[in-house]
């Protein structure tokens, strides 16, 4: 039996039609509709996608074990909140500004580095454990980035993976910084000492937003400070007595100080909205989400709140400040290693300080929901939100 030419033509047309539909569908999922073409992030280890370790290469396993299966410069077992945000907008993971090889800045840049502060660091990194890339430096890097993008465009240069100069008004500017200003001085200065300079921290963030506004930035998401009084590392390191520990195992006085700081931040953002009429300045209450996870891990599919997955010593916190996650040390004549648990998906805290991928994913979901933002920020109105799996 031979096929008639007209029949062959009809089959071919049908195949072509199915193929065109499939192409259209795949193009659609690859290039999601989104009002935000890029993300520019300012932060510390909670949102560093590899900047610190690009500058100071040394990260070792088990960091990255869950998602990337190797250390990728993130201070956790997998993805960060900023990674989930990028995925939800249909964009690739943010390249660190400091990463000289393999970076792609067409969807933004990440200025965050581990141990960064808002205020200028008091002394050198290797003395205090504080990064030289404070918020003011990160802002300068952003300004330089913009200069380079414009020059690249003017000279019709080819090769560099940079966005168009029109990108800056169509980007999300995210902030997740301030934790190190708060925690790194707690032992030396105490809560009352730290409280003295927190107003400066808040005004520096507000100043940075205004500066970015003058560069064309219009949409700012500011994540507030996490309940550090529930961090296993702080529970071990900070002086306290048993009356200062609440029913969830968190430090009451330190968490109260965090709430005071967050209220100050919220008020500062409310105030700058008046000066920046064309901007959306959004306060994101990640604190509420993380506090809920630390207090009721089992209600959210987790098992452990104030206990670290990767650490040494076991016990309530599984944290020993002499040996951090992934390191080994001679303690009382024994060569000990701080290793990871086999089930990070059951923990809020990865290494005593940083959240696990599991906690980051739950937090990202809450942010995308929009109900933790003030004013409400329904991202799904601006973008087709992609599943973050
Ligand atoms: C910064 O260093 C100076 C001089 O060493 C010291 O007096 C001051 O208390 C330090 N400030 C903070 C916030 O640690
Ligand atoms: C425990 O800490 C609380 C709050 O800081 C303080 O009021 C109390 O005096 C302390 N108790 C002891 C026994 O040190
Ligand atoms: C301790 O053990 C690690 C591996 O577990 C090894 O690399 C290191 O050399 C040992 N250190 C000492 C002082 O024995
Ligand atoms: C946001 O979360 C609230 C409370 O959990 C829920 O009722 C609501 O449906 C969520 N909205 C979206 C858009 O996911």
C-alpha cells in the first residue's frame, strides 16, 4: 500500500503543527514573563552565592552536599533564599560580582559576601572574622557595574555577559544584611553596647536605597534580621543563664533585641518611602518565618529547631565553637571533625549559624506568597512564578 501525496502532506502538516506548539511551550517555560529582568543583591553569607570564596578560595565539603553535591561558595548544604527567588522568576542563579571566571551578569549580580557588615568593619577580616566587603563597598561595586554596562553598550563591545543599560529600572534590589553588625560585637559589647550603633546600621541601609534610587532602581526588597537568639552557635557562645531561655530553647533577651532592631528598620523604610515616590520599598518579615520554623519545626515537615546539622559534640545544639562545620581539630588530644548529619532536610540550622536549604525553601515560599511583606508585594502579579522544586 502506498500513501497518497495529499495524505503525506496532511500528516506532515500535523507533525509540523504539534512541533510548533511544543516549541512555543518550551520557549514559554524558558523565558517566563516577568517585570523584573534582573536581581541585584546586597548581603552577607545568608545570600552569598560564591563571592567570598571567589576572593578567598578554600571552601571544603560538606557545604553544598544536598543540591550542588560539592562546595559552591554558599554557606549551606544547598540553595539560598536568593537562589529560590531567582528560580521562581525564571532566572539563572546570580553570579557573584567578585567571580572572574564563568560569570553571567545578564540577569543581575550578587555583591553579597560571607561575613559582610552594613557598617565599615572595625579592623581587618583576619583579626575579627569580618569581611572587607561592607555595604558601602558593595554599593560602590554596583555603581562601577553600571558604568561598565553603559560603556559596554556605548562601544558596542561584544563578549562580556552584561545586560542592557535599561535593566536598572527593571530589576529587583534585594538586601539581606545586618546580621554580622548585630552578632559580631555581642560578646565584646553586650546587647546594650550593640544597640548603640544599630540606628547607624538602619540609616546606612536607607541611605543605600536612596543612592540606588538615584541610579534608577525602583523596587527594593529588604529582608529583616533573623531570630539569631535561636541559632545553635549563639546559644553556645553567648553568655546567658537558664532564665533567659524560652520554651523553644531560644535566647529571650537577644531575640528581643532583634525585634527592636527590626522595628527600627521597618520604621526607617516607612520614612524613606515619602522621599522616593516612584519606588516600591518593601520590608520582608523573614524573621517571622524563621522564628516559626525554629519554634515549630515539626509543623513544617522538619524535625530539629535549635540543633545544627553540621557540627561537633552532639547534645541539644550539636555545636562546638572550636571546630566549625567541615573542619577538624585536636580537642583534648582527639582529632575531631565537625561532620554533617545524614538528613539535612530535617533541620532548620545547617552549621549553627546558617539555615539549611530546607529552611531556605520554606522561607522563599513565604516571601513569594507575599503575605510577609509590608506593603504587600504579590510577586505573582509581576511575574509568572516558576516552580522552585
Ligand atoms: C572599634 O575599634 C575601636 C578601637 O579599637 C574600639 O574602641 C571600638 O569599641 C570598636 N567598635 C566596635 C563596634 O567594635
Ligand atoms: C539571669 O538573667 C536575667 C536576665 O538577664 C537576670 O535578670 C537575672 O538576674 C539572671 N540571674 C542570675 C542568677 O544570674
Ligand atoms: C585529623 O583528621 C583529618 C581527617 O579526618 C586529617 O586530614 C588531619 O590531618 C588530621 N589531623 C591530625 C593533626 O592528625
Ligand atoms: C499565602 O499564605 C497564606 C497563609 O498560609 C495562604 O492562605 C494563601 O493562600 C497563600 N497565598 C498564595 C498566593 O500562595
